[in-house]
C-alpha cells in the first residue's frame, strides 16, 4: 500500500486528529514508540501522504532530525491511526479480517 494520498475521508481525518491529540495529552512526554512508528511511516509512506492526512504544510523541519517534518502535538499519533485505518479499510475491501 503506497498511495501518495490518503484514502480516508476528511471527516474521518478530523476524528483521528482529535484522537491523536487525546492520546498525546495522556503524558507530557513524547512516546518513544509513537516517535519510532511515525518515523517509519514517514519513510515508507512519504510526506505527501502525511500532508494529506494532517491537512497542513509540512515544510518546517524538525530541529533534532531535519530529515523529518516538525510535527505538532498528537500528529505522530494521528499518522499511526491513519495508517492503521487505511490497512483496515484495505483488508475489509478484500473481504478479510485484519486480526
């Protein structure tokens, strides 16, 4: 699955953004697992896909890792949620069971 843009609806993306912010708000520290997973997703799916998921420009770079865009609170989690939702959507369309 390597589409350049997301297949999720804007309404679903707004819901995921809210879920991502809620997940991030559970701790004042960055979740290292979420950071690792979001970096992998960015490498595999690309920034064009991430722009379509986050619905904003990602040209600002992360000071600590300039190869990656600067992500706001909850955006790492939103990318993870969106990737999982797209996989679930793909599996459902194929008539399978994701788990």
